[in-house]
């Protein structure tokens, strides 16, 4: 029995890492896509196509049902996901793909804080130290030790991406609750995808841009991010989340930063300075530290009467 448990955990780790690799490619792909499509239409079309692809796939394997388990939770996850992606796409208009991957993955810090309040995960000195390390890293990455950068569009983009990470922290924590309680995992993904579109619809209706004028390069970015950067990795991540904690999962997803930074430097010719490099190390250290004791539960001894 112990062997089966270990194998399940190992499989969960591998699935999560692979999901992180695919998600890591999304940051440079989005950055490229934003050259051809405005952020609102890009996020809307990405999830519209993801919804269609997922629906066709489920029909093909004959697993489609009209049942909707945990309705309130699914609506919350879908709307949270949509808001976070809107923030990410808008923020990435003003900053680099490599920095975006760092700021979005800061969700690990917010996950540690939220998990302590919601699901009772242990929060001790290590996580406090991790938050301090993360703040130092944020200062170095956002300013590059040049205080003049604390004004203008780049700072605005950085702050929007940090906020996206906070929103995604709630998404991550409540996804753990979903996989622990939900019987129909594929069925849940089918509902979360179209619900994700809801926060984007008002902005799409008000957008002056015509989706019929999007060039082929834009559609390639949309399709790639829809299928290979959401449908596939999200399913893999949820499967992994069944056997590891939300905080541990977030640490494994650090592969996003490595993949995103490598691709961005090589193909997008983004420059990593010494200050931002050191800041990135502080942030990565923070993400590792805050999740070091993620599997411990905060327990209280009952008072003796």
C-alpha cells in the first residue's frame, strides 16, 4: 500500500512539473501574441477556443454530462481565473515576459498566507522569512536599483501582474478544495472554461478592435496558448493536485520561471541585469522557503476542562 502511495505522489510531481513547463512557454507566447492582438481579445479568444477544444475532446471520449458539481465553487474559480488572466495580459503590455513569470509565481507567497487562514496549513518563521525575501526580490526586479523606474508604465505593469498573482493564489487554494471534494474532474474543467469568459465579455463588447482583422500570427498564439498552455497543463496540474498540497504544487511550478526566462532571453532577446537577476534569486528563494513546511497542518490542542 505504501508503494502505491509513493508512486501516486511521484506521478503527481511529474505531472505538475510538466504542467509548469507548458505554462512557462505561455509567457513568451503571450508576449508575441500581444504584438498582433489586443490583450482583451487575446484572453477572450484563448478561452473561447479552449472551451470549444475541451468540449469536442470530452464528446469524443463520451464523457460529457450536463451535471455541474460544486456550482458555487466552479463559478468562483471561473471568474477568479478570468480576472487574473485579464490582469496578466494587460500587465504584460508594459513589462517583459521573464518578469511576468516571476510576479505571477509570487502567488506562492499569497498561497501560504491564504492556506493558513482557509485550510489550516502551518505558517511559521520560515514563511515569514520567505515573505521578507520576496519583498526584497520584488524591489530589485521592479526597480533594477534605478528609482526612476518607480514611475511610468513599466511600474504599472509590474503592479498589475503582482495583483494577478494575488488573485491566482485564491484560484490555487480553492482548486485544492475542488479536487478533494469533486467527483468529476473533467466535468469541472468543462464548466470552468466558459465561466472564465464571463469577466472578459463586457470588455470585449466595448473593444474597438475587430477580431476579423487578426493576422495568422495572432491566431497561432491564441490557439497555442489555449490548448498547450491551458487545457493540457490545467488538467495535468489538477491531477497532480490530488496527491500533493497547494503550496508544494506552487513550488514545483517554479519550472514556469526557468522556462519562461530561458525562452525570453534566447528568442525575445530580453535582458536580465545583475540587479534583476539577484532579485529573481530572492523571489525564487522566497517561494521555496514559504512552502518548506506546507504539508504541516496547524493544530490546536483542546483545552482541558
